[in-house]
């Protein structure tokens, strides 16, 4: 509902008025639209017109929107005594100077033939915030629809004084000048000075508004945003917010009024402009006040932008601006020009008289990753001639530049207070773009040497290939990762550098960072999905590298990301083997807690225990033995951990191994026992311990040399004395005892007979002797373990062969329900498995945990044994007490070869254990990508859930296995 004053009086006294808009109130020129509830008896909006009665009183007359009569409108500056809507007919209204302004305006309008006039002071109910907001949002249209606008210049007398009028300096009067088709200027005596058409050139000179805009020859939209802002640069309002609100009509935007928000109103105005316009001249302002970031804090910043017009040489106006909590996102041509991330962003606008030169602003890449920029040196606008550079130098990219309401809360601070580094403070010379761009190949050098600024500058060019290589196939990322340049690694990754690039030695960025102990870079690469495993056979994985160099923190990170503990290098060594050899106790402990195998399955490979024993790492030897490491495992030279410790003089380790019943009689390939090796080197303490443990003295090496002979040749007198004083070895003693009638079935406190002890410790000769003397082959200790059970667990094939030939029962069980076949399957003794199967051992036998040989072999990764058992008809769907099948355990442990065999044998991919876990769920949760692929190819359901409601996709996502997430997503949504 709009209000107008109807003019009835033919003569109204002329009065003078001076003033300004009131607080939170309107400028001098709106038609007010009220909501229907203001007149409860009317259902549609209507116009309330103010009429003057014969007695000089104002009355209300109503019109609908369609009945709106021609009207005049007043533009003026407010005084302190304006008459409000509520006061128009009040007794004291006539005493106010503003009342005379109303009557005088009515008189002038009446003289011009207008029956209705609209005056903002009394035609808007400013006590209604809704009415006030709607009025301000509609103000431009109301002035635009008026037949005539009277611009009352209360502070001048003549045309020559117009330039001095306060009316030209006020914010609200800008739209009141532009919107109406006809504006008549009146002096302080309400006499006509001329109209807008007549004074057009002078008004243009005073205001900076082009004559074509004033005359209406050109639409307002033909002027750029910067130009329109410049018209308001020198204008003021009583309230800060009104500097923005008074411009809404100029830019055809609407927004709610929030008095009290201060400068934030102008930021909101610019954000609203961005919603409807792609005019980048909005950012072509210059001011030292950069609190708004990319956006100006007031129209004053556009004071020198009056001649900036739109231009679009890059074709960047297809994508609209977007505003988020981070800032403004827009497409700009950008090029780095200096240190600390300093660059120039080219706007799609230019000076009207130099349209060949484009306007550019200075931006700084805050993190040197091109993810977030900040405007710097905001006082300056740079002009760039696009003809002088190649497009690759200023590639168009989507930038996010800080700006908006959030930044206004930041206080202005000095360089010293902000602790701004020197790279953020630029000299004039540094603000100039380099004449010649650097060659792309310089990226390799800068990445290697750690030149952060050099790398960043090159990355701003589009002709630089991020994964270029040198003569050794090293990419910039490989070089930066190797040399520990963390910032550069981040920058390269943000630009899409390949994390799996390999140099000529098959080393990846992750393996190089792991090798050199760069924890920060390892973390960054892992977060970017770098693979922890290298598919090149025999190559050094990151975990192997870190284990060798002793980088404990990196080991933890890699294991948390699913790095395989059983990966091997070309020599067949695992991370545990390498850490054991190098003496890295902390790493050994971590790997053991992660379930690293203490035994190497490849025959002849050196176990972690043998490597630790050889190199004298006593603490590691203890840890490995506590984890069940086998003391009798032989390397390719036939040497056991005890042999290696004895040969190298590690007395403490020899003692520990002997306490663990390590065999003193195992020969290496040169027929040398630990005693022979220690005697030759002269290690008296070790010789003494071995003799006390009954080491045989009458033994020969490949050259028929005995310990006594070797000690004699090398003049080890103390050892010679010990050997001469020592009795014969175990076998001789046993023979002597047997010949003297000793009872061969005697038992110690553990119910161990001589045959049990000899079978456990691998004394083949004694076992043979005892069997020949009729020793009971099925004798049992306190754990119900027979000689066959114990020999099967220890892996001594010769003893197994003898016992089987003497009729040992292959189905015997100990107290845990474990048969020889079960124990041999768990320990990986393929030769023994073969013998037991040939003797008819049952492949489906189960221990008290429900575990069959196939279940244990599948869980431990003994691929050869799994194959043998399957060929003997082992049931692939057998389950233990936890409901776990061979396929479930192999999938969980990452044994791809076994998974493949089981699937080929028809193993059910949807089988679940008692927790509802399927093979796919476990493989996804533990990062076994290859197994996930196999299971999916066999039709595994990706929507399957365990009892916790977790799907494979949920678990893989939560644990950061990006490769698996990708595979699962490609297979379809997992509900």
C-alpha cells in the first residue's frame, strides 16, 4: 500500500528546509507499500493517498495497484524537524519546519498539474520494520515510476552554486537523481534552477555519472559495477549501513535491512551483486583497507574506478561466482610473480581509454597449494597487456580468495603485531612480473634443492608438467620426498603429482621418505593414498626401508595404514628380519605386536632369530624367543641361531639359547657344530656352556677336525684343558647307560622319557638307539604329547620317518586335541605333512578349538600345505568354534594365493563367522586390496553387514583404504 499526498490548496506558503535522513530512516524519495494487514478490511494491497481537506487537514484516500494515479515525488535532505507518518495530522505538526516543506512541495506539484505527491518523511510508517524494509527495497522503483521528481536543494540560491549543495554528497540522493525520467532542481526558495536534461553536463561533471546515463539514453546496466560504485564513492549517509542500502536499486538487488551491522551491510551488498552478476570489475578497487579481503569495505575504495569497463579476453564468464565460508570462488587468469606465493590475477575488465590493458590485482597463495588466496597490496591495481605473454603464463583457474563478512571481525594490525614474515612484505620491484618465465625443467632442480618459491612460481604456469622426469626417472615429487622438503611435497600433491611414480630403482616417493626418516612427508603421502606396498618383485617397500634405517615413528604410521609385515626384499628378508639384524629393538617389538611371523617360510632363509643372534642383539633374541621363535631353524649354510652366536662370540645369547634347549649338535654344511665353531675361535665361556650342556666332543667337521684339534692348532689352551677334562657326549653316555641296564622308560617330573627328550631336541642317533632298544613309541608327557607329536611340531623329518616306520600312531592327540598333522600344518613343515598324509593321517581332524589342518595352514599362510590338504580332499567349508572357515582366515590375513586356491575349490564367498564377518568384510577392513578384487569377481555381496551393522565400504572408508573404497564404489552403492 503506498501513500501519496493529495494537493487541494492553491496557495501554500514557501518555507526553507535543511537536514538529513533520520536514524534508520529512508532517504527523501520512496513510495511505501504496506502489507494488507495494515487495513484489515481490505483483502488486496491498496494505495493510501494523503489528501488535503478544505480546512487544510490531511486525509487518507485509497487506490489499488491498478488505480495508481500520476504522482510527483520529493528528493531532499532531511532536517531535524521532519513530520512523520504518525504526526501528519497531530496538533504540533505545523510547528515543525518539516511541515512547511510538505506544504511547499504540494504547492509546487499543484502548480505543475499534479494532484498527488509522495514525500518519504510522512508517507512511510517507520515504526514498522517490515514496512521500512519493504520501502527501502522498493525505493528505486518508486522514484523511477514518478512522473516528476522535485530535487529540493535547501542550501543554495543559484544554478552556479549547485556543485556546493549538500544534496550532491548524500548517499540516498544518488538513486533519486538516476531513477526518475525527469528531475527538476529547486533552490532554497523553491524556485526552479533547471531540470536534469538542462543541467545534464554540469551534473555529470559534479557526480561522475555519464550524461548518457542521466539522460536515459543508455541503460544503467551498461555501466560496470566498478563505475556505478565510483558514483557513490564520495557520498555519505548518517548511518554506515545506509551507504549500502542506498545502492540496492542502482544494482537491482534486494536484501533485508539489519541496522547495527555496520560495514557488513556493504559486504552483503557485494555478495548479492555476485549472485546476479558476473562482472569482475566488482573487485577492481584500490584501498589500504583490506579487511574485506577480495571485497571492498565501502564505496570509497572505488573512487578511482570510474573508467573501468568490462572485458572478457579469457572467456572466463561462463562460471558464476560462488561465496562460501572460505571466500569467493571465481575463474581468473593467474600467474606467480614473487616469493611467498605472490601473484597477479587478471580481472575481466580494463580502463576505458586503455582497453588493450587488463586490470590485475595482487593475490597471495596462503598455503602455497593454490587452495586459498588472499588479496594483498590492495591499494594497487596493475595493468597487464595480454599481448606480451603466452596463455600458459596466465592460465585460467578456479581460485578461492578470502573475502566477505567473516573477515570484517579481524582487526587491523601492524606487520610487527601479526608476525608477518619478510616474504609477505613486498618491495616495489617485487610487485613487477618477471619479464621471462623460467623453463619448466627447473622444477626438478627446485624440488631437489628445496626452493619453495621457485617450485610455486613454476606451478602457476600451465606448461609445466608436474610428473616430468630426469635421466634417472625421478619426478619432482620423488626428489622432494627424498630430500625432506615437506612444503614442496604438499604443493606438488595439491597439483596432482603421482604418488606411485617410480625411479629407475623402483623406489616410490613413500619408500624414499621412509628410508630417509621424513615422518612428516610419510604422513602426507599416506593421507594422499600412497600405496604401502610395491608390486615390483624383490623391491624395497617403505616398511622395509624404514625397518633397516630404524625409523620407529614411520614404522608405526605404515603399519596403521595396513603395510604388510611379511613383505620381502630380493634376499627374502622381511621387515622383522631386517630390524632384528640391525638391532632396532623398538621396531622389532612393534612388528611382533602386529603379528609379524618369527619364521621365514622359504627353506634356507635366515630367520629374525638367526640374524639377531649372529649380530649380538641380546634383547631382540629374548623378544623373539618369547614369541615362540624356533631355535633350530637353519639358514642356507645349515647354521642355527646357536651356531651363529657361538661363532661370533655372543656369550649372553648362547646362554639364552641353551636355556631354551637349542640343539648343540646341529651341523652346518661343513659339518661344524657350535662347539667346533667356538673352539676354533677361542671363546672359552661359550665352550664351557656347550660342554655343560653335553655337547659332543668327538665330532668331526668336513676336514676331519675335532674341537680338540682346532683348539690345539689355534693354541687355545683353556679350551684344550676343558675338552680333555670333559666326558663323552650324550650319545656315548646313552650307549654306556643302556649297556649298563638303565631303564629306558624312566620319566622326569614332566613325565618326559628319554625318547620324548631325544625326539624334542632332534637327537636322531639317540632316538634310533632308544627305538632299537624297544622304547615305547606312544609314551606321553604331562601334556599327552607323544614323540611323534613333538617331532612334528619341531620339524625333524628324520625322527618322524623313524617313528612312523616303527608304527607311531598318526592320529594321536594331546590335551589340546592337536594331532601331528595339525601341528605340522600350523608350523609349515611340508615334508612332514607329506609323510603323515602318506601314512593315512585324517585331514579333517579337529583340535579342541575346532581347528583343522586346513584352517591352521590357511591362517598361517602355508600355501604348499594348503594345496596338499586340498588335493587330499580337505573340506573347504570347515569351521572352527568361532565360525571361521579357511577362506575367512586367509582373507583376513592377506594370503592371496591361498584365497585363490580356496575359491577355485568352490569356497563360499558369503560364509560368515559368529560375528557376522564375511571374507569381503575382513579383507576390506584389513586393507587386502587384491583379495577384495578376487572376492568381488567371485560374486561377493558388497551390501553384506556384520553384527555391528558395518559393511565392507563403511570399514574401508573408516580405516582409510582408498583403493578398496574405489573398488567397492565401482561395484555399486553399498547400503
